[in-house]
C-alpha cells in the first residue's frame, strides 16, 4: 500500500509479542478499513520471531515492522512509530490485546473534534472497566501512580498506552521520556489541556509476560520528576535535569 493512501496508522511497540500478532491484526482490520490504514509495529529485536511473523502477516494485512537494534524501551518505540507513521491520525496501543482493537474507531471519531488534543481509551471514566481480578497490591500501585500524576493533567487515565493523536499536533523533538508512560509525556510536554477519554474494557494480556517490574516503577518516578520540573520551571530548566 502506498503511504499516501493511509489516513490512520496504528502504532504498536513490540517485544516478544509473536503469539498476539495474528489476533491483533485480525481484530484491528475488522474494525478499521485496511485500504486506508496500517498497523505499524516497532519491535525491539524480539528473539521470539516477532519481526519474522509480522512479515508473514504483511502478506495478508497492511503491516509494516520497524526493528530497532540499538535502542530499547516502550516510550521511545512509540515515538519512533509516531515519526514513521504514514497516517495523519495515529493510534497507539499495546500488542498484548489488553486494549480492545474494536475501540479504535471511537478514538478516531473523537479526535475529529479540532478542539481535542488527544483521545485516551480510558479504564476510569463512566463505562470503562478492568475485566480482570487485579490483586490489591496492583490496584494500589495503579491508584498511587495516577494520584502522583494527577496535578499534571485532569485526565483520569493518563497512564494509558491506548490513545489517539493528530500528526500535525506533534512536536516530537521536545519529548524526553523515561520508561513507558508516553501518553503522560505527550500531554505535559505539549501542554495539552483538552484530553478526551473514551471508555474501554481493559483486559488481561492474551499471551506472553508483562513488562512491568520494579525497574520500570523507579523509572516512572524519575519521569515524574522531569515532568514536574518542566511544568513548573519550563523547558530550559528541565533540560538541566535530564
């Protein structure tokens, strides 16, 4: 497919997500028109054969796969996808099927409002829910992370990896993420005030293992420090804290 035909790009960072790709592609392209959309995978050189399987799927679906060999991390993978996406409308989502591909059209429709800066597929607005039995410690961890970020944005699910933006609104050179909370990075660095939220049902990952660990939690705290410095003192002082 020629890039000029693409109006919607779905950016998906991947690492060892081979077992989820077929279902992701099938569900995504039942929800959006494959003639005017693309699935853009940004893979961190997965040893499980994710890139090779993506190339097989590309014979059936409009899929591109960028393989990174010198850089790692979810946030920077999403940024690479935002740079490389062919569509004016860009959706970012996880590969593990915790984000429902069936909700993509609702996010795309909502970003059609020119006053809206970003649309989040949200677990925490009316109608949204988490369709799994999280243990107490995970619920407390999620709540605490959101409360720490709450002064930075009124969005209820600013931790989400499922969001939609317009290409023309992005200034990617201003970004400096640590870890994986790229939506929060985009909101704060662009000083976006009008963030819409569309309710979704968040599911457990279909296959594979979660990438959340103590190291990522520490990186999140460092990320918050940077964002509060930026929000309070501006970009010049924030550069000194990198």
